[in-house]
C-alpha cells in the first residue's frame, strides 16, 4: 500500500509537488485517520527515497506521528543492523537505533532535502550518536554539518533534484564496484580499524591494503563524479 | 594556483579520500576529526567529497538487512515523544559559534587576520605556552574527548616545525601565515596530511609567523628535544 503511494509520488517527479514547502504537507502520504498502520509489517514494503524524505518533511511540518511510524518501521530495524555490524552489542545497537529515531523526530526541521536524502541524513545522525556513545559523553560532536554551501534562500527544487540524483548515483556506483572494492567500502563503514580489518577479512597483506583502498576510493569517486 | 587566498577554490592542499571517508564514517579519532572539520569549513571541494561519502553511508543504511527491534520499541519511543514539549524543535547545532559560548577560557590571542574556525570555537583552547625560541603551542581540548591531542602551534618565520615521529596519520591545517615543505607551500586553508610513508621537513616561510592546528593519530607526538618540552602539556 505504501509502495503504490510512493510510486505515485515519484512518478510525478515534479519537484514542487514532491517536496512542497513546509507547512504544506503532502497529505497523500499520510494515512487517513484511524488507518491501522500496525498491519503493515516492517518490511513488507520499502518506501521510495522521495517518500522517506517526505515523511521527514511532514514530521517537521506537523509532528505527524503516522509519518514517523512509517519512517521508524523502515529505519529503526536497519539502524539496529547498521550499529550491530559496526561492532556494537545488541542492546546498545537497539538503544542507539531508538536514540537516532528520537533525534530524527526532534531535528526533523533541520532536514534539508537540498543537501541530503533521508537515508543520508539519518546516517549522519546515527554516526554522530555512535561517536558520542564511544566518547562516553552526551556532548554534540564537533560541528560538521550545517555549513553554508550557499546563501540560504527559498527551497530550491532544482537543488532537491540534484541531491536526489546524487543519491541515486551513489547507489548505482556502489553496485558497479568490483566485489573486492565493494567489500573495502563496506568494511570502511563497519570495521573498527579499517586497514587492519580489511587486511584480515580479505586475506591480503596489510601493506597492500592502503593502495587497494586508494584504488577503490578512486573508482568510487570516478563513478560519483560521472555527472560533473 | 591563484594567489587569492581568501577564495576557497584557491586551496591547493587537501585531505586524502581515505581520510575523508574515515571522517564521514565516524572512524577518525577526535583530534584528526577536528582538523578535518576545520579544513572542511573552508574547503567546498572536500565538503562535497564528505557529502558523497555520507551518501554512501545512507545507501548502505537503506540496504542494511533489517534487524528485529523489541516488540514494544516503537510504543516506548512514541511515549517518549509524547513527553517532549510540543513542537518547536530547537535547532540544536545551528551556528554553534554564535549561540553556544562553550569556551570556559578565552581563546589565546591570535593575529588580527585570523578567523577562528567554528569547530575550534567549540573546543577549549589553552593559553600560548613558550616551547623554545620562536615556538609556542596551545593545547586544544575537544568536548567529550579530553586528551585527544590536538594542539595549536605558533612558529616564528624561518623556523622548522618541531620534529616529530610519524607512524600514523598526521594532519596540519594552516590557520595563519604559511610554511613550505617538499610538497609545496601551505597557506591558510591548506592542510598537510602525512603518514609513515612521508618524510618531510616543513619550514615556516620567512615573511611571518605561522599558526597551525595539528593532530596525530596514535600515541606519539613530538619527540627528541621538543618531545621533552611538549609532552608535559599533551596527554596521550
């Protein structure tokens, strides 16, 4: 059910419609009042990227618990998986997944679809929470976002589309890496000590890992730059 | 390269992809991560790379195989949300430099032309300490990561940057003045990234003192003569 709604949105990829100004929420994505969302199993359906971004905008605009529930059903289990794979204990992984989703709710107004897609934005929140957890203090990380790339202005539908294209390109690039290069990228995200871990898991000498990482990243960068 | 150092596109020494990836994944220790944050503030090119690597993280998150959450996890979270003050999500990290006077101590005195990066303003920066002729340093404490080992160096014209051991990643971001090594000249906004494979001898250019933010990965900072002088002030 979510899927058909999501398709309809992405089918009409008119930016103004897909990402309306805040305060004009996309009601087509919000279930009618009283709709039993609990009947939707977490992964029966996977919302499209624009739909996920839209959920966050709706949360920001009107604190919509329904949109949040859908977003949660998609991301909380994946966040837990993400934290688990990065080496955290199951109870910590679940707790950080919860904390991440709580931050998503509280910071929804900061989500800027001109800068990042839903998954990317939530990834950065999760990453910062993990850093904070590992530093054992609940102090915000060193500021690394909210940097003005350009003067602030009205929401720019073209920028939103460019961001969406970049996100799609990243996914395509990941799929066209060789198995080993993909493994290197994965291990960079999930391995605690990337080079050492990569050497062990790929069974190659530590000395050669760095050049292979360089090559993998060069290839990834080349793929990402394909548009420029 | 253009001599107009005020323009970000004039930055000629960047951070490597491998280090930017580690930063984007949250795998860089606090000290080097601070230097990267400072560099990113002035470098749109490296910012774009970090954004791309973060998008990779987003893609991996979206593709991650879902793990079962506790049956009541969503209900508990919704209950916590209900406890939140209604709406008005405060922009927690917007413009931290202006809205959060986090410094308990005043910043050490800087030359007038030095624009203190906001990532550095979020830290506690100690006073300048005399380390030797033409050489001062100041310790930088990162919130939540005490003793992470970032320092500011203030070196006089024509002097070498203190000799130190390589063996891991070392990042040196120029905030003011300039220095040169075998790789070229480093001016404000430029960063020098080296590791055990790099043997270089940076020397401050003759036209003025140079202020750098330096961080090393690993347990070693300056050794030899300077080591005896500097170690007491830098905890590892």
